[in-house]
C-alpha cells in the first residue's frame, strides 16, 4: 500500500477541466475560421456554421469557468492562485535547469527539483501565460462582434467583407498559444517522467513519494493510504 496525498481539490479539478474543454473547443472551431487552408480538411465545412460553433463554444467556456468559480471553493482557488503566481529566485534557477530537467531521469530529475514547492516555475509560467492570452483572446474576440462594436463576422468568414482590425491580434495570439499548449499536453499525458502528474488532475491525489521527490518544499495537508 502506497501513501497518497491530495494534490487538487474537486473545485480545482472542475475548474481545470471546464476551462480546458472550452479552450480546446474554441481552438477547434476557431482555427478553420482564421486559416482557410484548414477548411479543406473538413468535409462539408461551412464558415457560417463554424462561426456559430465558435461563438457557442466561447459562451459555454466563459459561463462554465465563471460558474465553477462562483459555486466552488474560492478560498482554495485563491490559495492555489497565490502559489502559481508567487515567483521567487529559486524559480529562475529552476528555469535555468529546465533543459537538463526535460531529459533527466529518476534521481537526476529529483535533484533538479530540489527547490520546487507545490508548482515548478514551468507550471507557473504556463498558467500566467494561459490566463493573459485567454483574456486577450476574449477581449479581441468580443471586439470582433457587434456586441463589441465590430463588424459582422459572417461577412468576413465568407470573404464578403473587409478583415476586421482586431482579427490580426486574435490570430497571432491564437498562434502563440499553440506551442505552449502542445508542450503542456505532451508533458502531462505522454512524457514518461512527468505524466504521473496527470493523476493529480484526474483523481485529485498523487503518490507521496513522487510528491516528495519532485515537490519537496510542498507540504500537503491531507494524506491517505491507497
């Protein structure tokens, strides 16, 4: 029987998966709109339908995220946010070790994680980057709709109108998020040395030995035997 520790609460996991599902839906529906070359890969693709799906995904993404925040444990979320945005000198040192960390194995990786608390610097940067770019995508997205004083996007996606001025920002921010998103998915789901972390976001718990090795400055509050 191995000891396990609570890594993420129900609220934290609900927020993560609600946000992630909406975010990926927005990308899936928005990329063909902004990059017409992709439309040929989708049989029977209609820009008008794609636009409606994109707007629906945006509403569900925003409503779902705000709903979890409103109904969940906001005190826990606030503590997690402080941990994610609390950068220190040790985080800069960890970033300097990141290339070695990425290819290290077993004990070598644990030695490189010797200064890590609940989150390492890479996780912190990823969350801050995701929040900032999400806000920018939301603001520019609203600006592109009649609600924000923008043009009717249906004209743009069918090629009948002039490209809205905020579209270039929306497009470039979308491109900017693709590489970090791919890296996040790779490390969480595929990389053999780091994918154990995914258990924390699925079940809420991780092995105590793993936590002690890779997050030695984190002190979990709750332990159980599993």
